[in-house]
C-alpha cells in the first residue's frame, strides 16, 4: 500500500520531528528529497555510532529518502533548491529555526504565489505564526525542554525526582501531527487544487498528549502524583516484585477484576470486601498498605507463577522487557514485523510500519538509509544540470 506514489516531498530537516514525519510519508510511497549540509549533513548523523557505525536516530527516521547536499546560503545552491521546489515538490517540510526558511525564500507566503498547490509544513518548538508569534517563538527548543514546558516532566518520575520519557516524545508528537496534517492537506488539495501552510508546534503537540493530567488538575486541583512506573490514579496498576527477584507488571481496571485478583491471584477472597479497598479511589488512597499485602503474597512465588495466576484470573499483565528482549519479542516475530533495509553499512533490520500492509495493496516502501549526498548528482541531472555544471557547483562548494 503506497498511496503517495507520485508525491514529492522536499525537506530541510534535522534531528527527529521533521525526519520522522517525512519518513512516514516515504513509507507510504512518497519521494522524499532530504536537503543536507555538504560535509556534515543532518546533525543527527553524528549523535552516535551504535548501528554498525551509523547513528541510531538517523537510521530510525531516514530510510527510503534521497540525500541531496546543498549549501543553501550559496547563491547557486539556492537556485537549485528553488528549482527543485517549484519544478518537483508537492510538499515542503522544514524544522529550521523560526523564520530561517522564509529568509531562504522557502516560506509559504512566497512559494504559494508561484505554486498555489504547494503544501508547506513548518515545525518548530513553540510555533511560528507571524500574526500571533507569542513570547516563546524564538526560544531554543529541544525535546527535554519541551517535555518540561508541556508539564510532562512534572507528572513523570518518582515522588523524589521528576523524569523525562526515554524516547524523544516531544519530537515524536510533533512529527506525528506533521505527518497527519500533511495527509489531510493532500486530501484537501485533491478537492480544492490548493495547498496550504501547516504550522506545527512541539509544545502544542505534547501538551495535547498531556491533556489527561491537565484535566485531572482542572481549576487548580492537585495534579496526578509522580508514582514511578505505577499508575498515578488506578491501583493496583504497575510493577510488583516476585519472590525470585523477577518483576511483574499488572493492571486492574474495574471491580470485577479486583475480586478476581483477590480470589485467584492473591488467594485472599475476603480482601475484596475489605472496606479499605472496595473502590479504586480507596485503593489509591491506601496504596502503601495494599502494596505490602501484594508484595507479601508474591514473596513465595516466582514471576512465572505470578503470571500464571494472573492469566488464570484474566488480569492484564506484561513483562518489563529489555531492548534485547524486544528485538526477539515472540509476538513481533510471529507476526512477521521485521524486514531489512539497505544502508551505507549494508543490510539492517527494520520494523515494518504499524498497520496492515499486506495483500493486494502491497507492502510499505522500505528502501535504504542514504549516505550523505548519495543522490546529489542524479537529482541535479534530473533538473537538467550537465556533468560539467555539477562539477562546477562542487568546486564552488555549493553542493
């Protein structure tokens, strides 16, 4: 299923938010031309060398793209970029500093006058609205900083210390909203023939994802407490130690499950009617006492025996898997969710995009992770540049 075949995306991107959005467009068949700085490229290429010398973030978010190196501040390179957008692009995506793309002539206002069907997606930390810029428009915005500004860090961690999320969720949230907004804009263009500007803010994206604790703290109410890996407002719901040193993650959602948990898992059926625990809000208030009861009951059991009882009681449970265990996860293996993509270092494992991608519709696009500037000559030739012209551009360090 590659419904975006025939759509071309030109992207001035770095780090995670924009690359994740455009990689998903590439998964759907779009041609994505990634503009990179000559010599160094997307700075995410240098984050680490964990994937056979390649950076983990870059491998994750940049498969199926073409890499074109341009020094966009060089006059000749700027002409190449302008031609590429006007002659080839359906969508332009950028997450440069606010205002930087407009100064390069890549803003929607300038481009739409010459190409009304063009969709321009601008991604920034705090939004880039010329009419209502807000006081934070030009403030630097990295993932951890946005997690903090959006309130996420304040409700994540332990009572003693707030924590960030492990993955870059502010970047991921912005990338997902950019992706879905671009798809919607393409649908709208198919009806109206006109493109539009999309203004994606990392702060607004993650604040949307933090709406449950926002509403929980409505009108000055206390926010959800930080409770580590346990649920802040449902109990028991979180990790519990077993007698063999293992950890079992479990969660209850209703009173039927609470009764089953008491009788089958804890083998203390009378506990279900203990007045301290007869409703979720009571169990949350008495979580310290209830945790001790559960820990004591599990102390004589192995983690496998606890899971066996949970399964018998139809109580939701999970392993706290390591990264190595996720690579080998039996469910991902059984569903055939792993394939391979090429890279400058040879074939690499890659997870298929979530969703049903088989049958007559065909699978997603899973092409190689590009080397820096790998497609520069081919793209320039496509624009009509002769080999001598390309050599001159390279000599001038424009590409």
